[in-house]
């Protein structure tokens, strides 16, 4: 297993694509996907690569800006995303700063999901996730 890695420049388009697929294919749209943010700044790159291969599903999407990793987990609610985060924590044998937002509960547009994720990371970890500023008009 392994997720599909996209460049960070394409992150917003990837979110828009995920939203579009849900709107087209999933009528009830109840937590159709969850966006998981993890701070891997205290983890070696080789360990990150190994963890991505072992933990993620082929349907999961990955995008990162340096050590800020963003995962789009289709058909996964916040509880499922917490399980993925815990798998990373166990793999690295350390707790990770992380936040989750779900579509459509936390926002129905990519900009709203990004803003909510930034607000959560700022409140919990004093991390502004400035890498996301270019995607958000707010």
C-alpha cells in the first residue's frame, strides 16, 4: 500500500477534485473525506517515506510543503483519520502535531477547509501553516 504523492503546488486543485468527485458520486456526502495534517518536522525523511508506503492506502493522496504533510483520505471520517495519525505516531515512536477537517462538515469549499485547518493548527500548536496562505483568499 502507498498513497499517491502530489506536488504542493497542486494541493488546492487536489482538494477541489476530491470535492467534485464527492459531489458527483456520493449523494449523502456524510464525511465523504477527511483532510489530515501532520507535522513531520522531527522525523527523518527516510522514515517518512517508509511510513507512507506502509500506512496509507492506494486511494489516499499526499501533498507536502517541507515537513508539513497533508493527506486526503477518501471515505474516511475524523475517527478514521485519528487512527491513521496514531499509526504514524506508533511508527515514529513519538506523538505528532496533527489536525483534521472533514468535508462537508467543516467546509463545502476547498478554501473553507484550508481556513479551518489553519485555525485548528494555530489554536492547538501556534502553527500558522503559512504554506497554505497562497491557496486561501481569506
